[in-house]
């Protein structure tokens, strides 16, 4: 009998493995392997191109903040408020450009799981194994 | 901010010296003050403010910083590709006399929030103590010299004239780059830490838990 489950990469995963081994399930009865996500081939993606490009947004925001602080010295409200206005305006412009104008590589819906864990067990301890797996934030579970 | 690019790619010593250099030369040559005067159309004042003895020294190193950061980033990318292929193991836990350090997944928006309050705190949360310490001390020095808190106090009270009068334009112009650099750098460091954690755990699982002789069917 096998208990199959899906996990995120997290410290809980290592804890469930240790817990199972503490309950007399040998390493030979455990099989855990990371799932290779097909849209995750690109290792170096410094701009996080699939989601929000914070570098771009903050950079435009910084330019706005700088101009706000500079012209704040001669405008009525003073540098502090104009810097804040510049920051908000700049970040807003950056956000709008990032959302509407950047051609984003639309990745398929992200798979919620990173690791598949298979535990070999027998009729007597299958309930125990399932309890341990469920209590360590497994994303999905089934038995075959 | 010269040096920020070096801090981003882990060249912390060089980035730190470039930060010191930037603060020293910029304040001695009064470059930020000259920028404010130039942008607001007071060109004669701008010319009079710049100290040419320091200003011309500034230019060469400023251009060097761009070139050097670009070159280093290109080289680092090559090393990253090579090390990914070789699966160089990462130390995931380190216990020492003064600290306990370990890889762990973090929420990438928490450092953004802390950096927006005080630059450097986001990095300290991520246990990047060197970068966090540098940014934090730069922020404290700049806040004191620019009289930022006085400025905020009088702005909140509505006395904008007094706030403008008190604020030091030479030092206040560091604030946008300090804040915004801390925000996005801590964000990307959190993302990279998560990637490192996943790579390390995947490596560990492959080594430890895929050797069993399971016959499913």
C-alpha cells in the first residue's frame, strides 16, 4: 500500500520525513522527489518577469521622488510633501506601464506543488502515515 | 547611488567603499546642491556652489562604477550558470559563537515593508547583516545631516516655509535612492533566498530519498 502526497518546498517537508522515520518507516520505504516545473527552466530571471517588476516600478518612483524633492525647495508645499507626491506618482506610472505596456511572458497557471512524496506502508500503519502527512501541510494526498 | 549595483551582486566591500567615496566627494563638491540649483533654473548659483577641486575627481570614478558593475554582473551570470550545472551544495545551517544562520523561505513583501520604514531593516530581517548595516548607517547619517525629521515635523504642522528652510538639500537628495534601493534590493534578495532554499532542498531530497527500491505496480 502506498500513500502519495504533494508538498511545497518548506521546512515542514523535512519535518514530515523525520517524523515518518521516527515511526519506524525506513528510508527505503520513502520516496521524495522534486517536480520539475516546465515553465521554470530559466534560472536567471533577475526581473521576475512573470509577476510584478518591482525594480522598474521603484526606479521610476525614485526618479519622481528625486524631482519632487528638488522642485519642492522652490514650490509651496516644501520638499517632503513634493517628494512623497513624486514617489506616489512615479510608482503609479511605473505600475501602469508595467501592467499595460510590458509584454509579459504569460506563464501557465503555476502548479501549487513542488515535491511528490511516496510512502510505502502496510494496512496497519496507513492511517498513521496519512495523519502525519496531513498534519504537516500536505497539499494533496491519496492512497493506492 | 554609486556602489549600490556592487552591493546588489554581493561585492559588498567594493560597494561599501564606493558608498563612502560617494558621500565624501558629493558633499565636498556640493553636487546635489548644484543639481537643485540647476533644475530650478538658478545656473549662476549652481556654478558658484560646485567645488571644482573635488568635482573633476568625481567624474572618472562615477563612470568606472557603471562599467565595473556591468562587467561583474556579466561574469557572475556565467558563474551562476556553471554552478547550476555542477550542483554545488549550499551550506543550509551554520551555528557560530555570535549567530545562528540558516536558509528558510520568506515572504518577499515583508522586507519591502521594513525597508520602506527604515532602509536596512529589510536586509537585517533577511539576515543580510553587512548590506543591512551599511544601508542603515547611511540612512541614520543622512537623516541627521539632512534634518529630515525636522522637515517632516514642520510639514505635518503645515509650516512649509520653515520645513524648506531647515532641510539640507545636499543631504536630502540621497534619500530617494537610499529608500528605493533598499526596497527593491531586499525584495529581490528575498526571491533569491527562496530560490536557494528550493534548490538546496531539491538537491537534498534527490540525494536522500530517491534511492529506495519502490515497485509501484
